[in-house]
C-alpha cells in the first residue's frame, strides 16, 4: 500500500493525455498499491470507473477537476469520487457502489442505470437524469441526491433505488423535475421538494410517512456534509414541502367513466332521437319474447279439433288453452313457428312483427 | 307430391345452403325465431318406414328445420341460426353453384340490389403488399411508442402557403389584414359518413356518443360525419355538434332542419362535407330502400315512405369551377365562413384533374378533398355498381398528393382517404400507409359497423343492409331488430377500437421516428411488388 496521493496532470505542454492513456496510468498506479488520486483532467471519460484497490478492503479516492463524460462509470463499492466543479453527461453511469460527489452541476443522464452506491450533486442535473435506475435486492439500493433540480424526462423507466431532489434555488422554475418526468417508471422512490408538474400517469404522488422523514433527516445530513452545505439543513427539513413519487402498482389502469355512464350522465337526456322515439335502451336477447319477436303466431279457431298437438310441441310451453280457445303467453313465446308447423288443421299462422318504434 | 318445374327457383340456385343435422336438433325453435330473413322454418316431414313384411310401408312424421326457397326469404348466410343453436345442429354453407342473381333478373326484370360491400375479390390489396421498412436504427432514435408524446392531429380546412398569408407590418408587429380560412386540428381518423336511415337510430347514436366520449373523456379530437340523412335537432342544438361534420349530398336531405335550427345553435359544427359521390357505387346517388324509411327518417328528411334515390349528381352543379363558386361558397356562407368545407368524391381516373382544379380555388374556401375507394361499404346499391364500378384508393390518393407536390402545394387542401380500410384486419396499418403516401387522414364507416357487431364480410356473408332486416340491429329500422343492438356496448366498442388504433398508430410512428403524423413520408414504405413500387413511387425491395 502506498499512502502518497498520485497527482496527475493530463495536459502537459499543450499535449492532452488520451482517455486510454489516463485510465491505463491509473490502473498501473493502483496495481502499484496507490489508492488516492488527484487528477486535473481534460475531458477524459470514465475516470474512477471499474477500478478496485489492490488490497482487499482498501478504498480508492479520486479528486477530479474538469472530467469528461461518465465520471465514475461502472464504479464499484470502495470507490470515492469527488469532482470539484461541474461534470458533463452520464455521471455515475451504471454505478454499482461508488460514492460520487459532484460539487457543481451534472450534464444529461446523471445516475443513468445506477444500481448501487450514492451520487451527490450540489447543483442541477440535466435531462433524462435518473433514467433506468434499478435495485438488485442482494445489494443496497442506489441513491441519487440532487440539491437543485433535474432537466426534463427525468427518471424515465426507473426500476428501483432512491432519488432525492431538494428543489433548492429553483425560483422561477415551473417544475423541479422538468417536464414529463417518470415516464415508464416501474419501481423505486423519488423524494421531491418544491413545485413539479407533468409527471407521467403511471406514478402516484404521496405524502411522506415517518419512515420517509427519518430517511431524509439522516440522509440530508450526510448529503449536505458531503457537498459542504450543512447550513441548508434547517431550510430543507420542513417536510411539509416534500412529496414522494412511486409507481402505481403493476396493472393499475387509470379509471375512466364507462361509455354507458357517459350516456346516462353527460349525454343529451333521452337521447338525440328522443323527440321521435321513446327508447328505453334495453337490449333484446336472441331469441327474444314479446316485442322482440320477428314473427308472432296467431290462432284461428275455424278448423281447430282441439287435438293439443301445438300445446305439446311448443318448446317454450307458451301455448295456453282455456275453454278450447288457444293463445300464446307473450312473455314465453319466441315466435319459432313450431305451432304452425305441427298443427294438422293449419290453425296457427305466423305474422310478421316488424314495426317501427314510437 | 308437388311437381317441380325446371324454371322454378330451386334450393340449388340459392347463394347459401342451410346444413341441418336432425340428429343433433332438439327442436327448440331458436334458429327459426332468430332468423330475421325468414329463411328457415319448422316443418313436419313425412318419412317412410321400410316395410318388414307383407304390410304396406308406413310413414313417420318428423319435425325438422327446412330452408325457404324464395326470392324474398332466402338465406343470406348471416349465421344467426348457428349462433343461437345450443347443439351446433345448423349452419349456412356457401353454395358453389349459386345462380341467384341470374334467376332474380330473369324472374323480376329488375337489377339486383344489395348492401354491404363489393364481393369480387381481385388478387389482394395493394396496402397489404406494402410494409413500413424505414426504421430508425442509429440514424435517429426510434421513439418509444408507449411513452413518447406524439402529435397525431391533422388539419381539416384550407391551409394557406406562407406567401398567401395577408401579413403586413403594423408598427413593428406582424398583423393579418384579412381573415384566415377556417381550419380545425382533428384526429386523423374521421368516423361515420353513414346516414340516419341507412343505419338504425341506435347505431347512429352510438357513433355520436362514442365521438363525444373520445373527445371529452379521452381527449382525442375525433370528428364524425353525419352522412346525407340529416342530423337530429337535439344534437344540432347541443354543444356536441362541434364534433360533427354535416354532410350535404345530392338529395339535400335534412337541411331544412339544420337551417331552422341555426338561430338556436350554440356551437358551430366541425365542418361541412359536400358529398359528390361514394366509393361503393360511384356515379350513382344514395339509395335508401322504403323498408328503412321509418317515420322519424321521413320527418328528418322531409319525404314520405318510398325508395329514396338521391340523384347521381348535385343538380345545380355542372362543373368543378361552378362547384367551387356555388357550392363551396354557399356552404362556407352557411356558417359565415367560420366552418371548413370539404368535398367527397369517389376515387376515379379523373380525381387528379378535380384536385388540380380545387387547388386553383381563388377564394380559399376549399377545405379538404375526400377520396372514397371502391372497396367502401354501402347501405344499399345496385349489385352491378357495387361489383363493377370504382377505383382503388391507394394509387389515386398517391396521384393526387404527388400532383400537389409537383406544384409545391401539398397540404394546402388536406387529403382524406377511405374505402375498405381495415378489411384484412389492421385498420391502423392501412391508415398509416395511406398517410405516408400523402393522406392527411382517413375516414371509415364500415369498420365501425363491424366493431358494433355487423357479421357481414367481403365474401358475401349477409350483406343484406338494403333489406332492412339486419340481424344485428345495425342496418334496420325495425323495433324488434334494432333492439338487438346494445347502444352502450356498440359505443364502448367503437371507443375501445379507437384507443387500440391510437396505440397501434404510435407503434408505427415510433420506429419511423416521427413525433407527428408522417404525411407524405413515402420513404418509410417499401414493397416487394415492382409494379406497386413504380406506380406509387416507393422503394422496391427484395
């Protein structure tokens, strides 16, 4: 183990060290036992990422200025990164356990796909930040702390982890989560302070419970110390200003009124044909009885020999006989015509029941 | 036993043969009760029992279901009997030896009429031979169909090119010195165009309810065209009229009531559609058979019960120029130039000339050109028109669009295409492809009927809309049949279908990478058919 801090300048005599040269230099120093780095970067990518100390249990420390994209990308537990000033896109991309502090703003897609560790930002983060964060239950959930606000489309497809957007210094900003936040979010929790709007319909906005408040009390303390802003603690711990966003349970659909309800409560009373037609909007089944029959049997006594064949053959038992007079029960008869067919004397005749409504 | 004469209509001449299995039948009478055409009836049949000895043979009597053989009561193959039979004992089977049309003409000295759609299937649809092949792959991001915010609205109304805008500088501010032509941003699928009378009051109201619901609950600005049979006054005077496109066709039915209601209307209609012709029977006027001219239809239309034949042409119009001068001006004037006015014609080899003429409209009053292809449906038509006249929609829509493109005037008069969309199962794909070929939007009627419960198809099943005996309660005015249709289910199904289509349209816009309607994006389309590729000017692939 070597306790000496490795200082790296990446721009010497106007010659810039490439990303490959810098990262391979860092790796070789780590293999030599160094753990602490102070890097004056010049836009190199992936600084602090996918590295681990030579000795088990040792911590890697990076202090970086002027990094390129993907600071702390694919970084592991045991890595601590501190960026003095702002960092461009993809801070903590696929972070798997590092603590990354940016003392400034972050570009787009900060904390993108992070599944572990903590990301602390003392300023604002760009569009699509927090997108696709996830939580593997075998590890601690990722945390993403932002002092100010996010750009639009934040937390798209978020699947797990915790994000905290403190909404500090956001006067004049309509939504501290930008527009169209949380689209496709299926898991995780976002704590947010200040005004926000335009979040997707797949999430619900809740008030904090005691557990949430405890988490924030402790977490904010740690976060504000990390970004050297402890003085803000009191102003950020008025929890009436905070809300929690979580996805709706899987399968929840927005409840809309049915078309039937719409017709009965909003539509023109009595229907648009109501001044011509008194329609009760009931539906005839198939086959129907009563007025729903296409044809209706009529009985004519002239030749009736009272044989009772019609009575016995009617599938609906709809034929009635009183004093040798035959009739049909309109609530039972479906107008099938079997009475007409079986009568040896042609006493039954089917008549059309086609008529207009009035 | 009755003797048979050779010229008599026989079972074997009919288009459908009812297959019946007496061993499965329980004689419950449901099939005959449900058949709106009276095409089947119970009868007692005599059956001979074989003689086992010296005695004479005896006869059994058996109650069976038999098919009617008559021009008035023949089976249309609707299949209601099969639906209600508890045992699967009965079904209608297509008769390959069908001679019905010949027999009908010979017996009645009249043309054959039918409803539904054309039943001469040619060799497949053009739209089915086109795929969406220009997919965003690293060139530009594909859009997430489920989550991206898409803008599907399309303009309905005259669009002026920038140089035609009457803008001028007033104290450093741009101001218009004259009124812009009316324009509405609407959903690109227009529904309806089916008249009161052609469809039952429940079906028509179900479409109107679905339209209102889609607008007010779903936030989808879907518009419905009334068809040529007028519009109920209650709807005219309601706020929902703003979702309705009023149609005026050659019969001018229902306009008396529209005019009478004008002083009491609180909202403008969405638009006016001048119907010159329709795709299912181009060059022929509307036809509403007397059996469907119910009392309320008589009142709204101002006619007695009779076969209502609209003239094939608007009688005051003799040329395209005159149509623009007279008809467009009058219909624009009707609502004081606040409401866009469009025109619908059947697709024809002449469509491009018409469109070119309209594009020269000097008054900026032509608000849209609707083209109806030959696969469209109809409530009633002469079979000869239905089967033998018309022009497919795809190439004609494309021709019109390209004609405008060559003048740098595409989009100035929005194009809407219809006729047989969704015939092979995917309405959204058909709509999307037509939009890529240059349509601003599409319109549909037939699809709505199917969604509501129509059981007809393109191969002759049912297609009896003209008889007024619609077994589904859709194309009828009879109480007993109309009440088979559940107005709420029909409206809900239409709503659901629009929502499903909306998802599917976005599912196609996403891969192409368009946030807005890809009007004219023919680069997105490919075909393995060289002729289609040449004709439509889209990429040939293999």
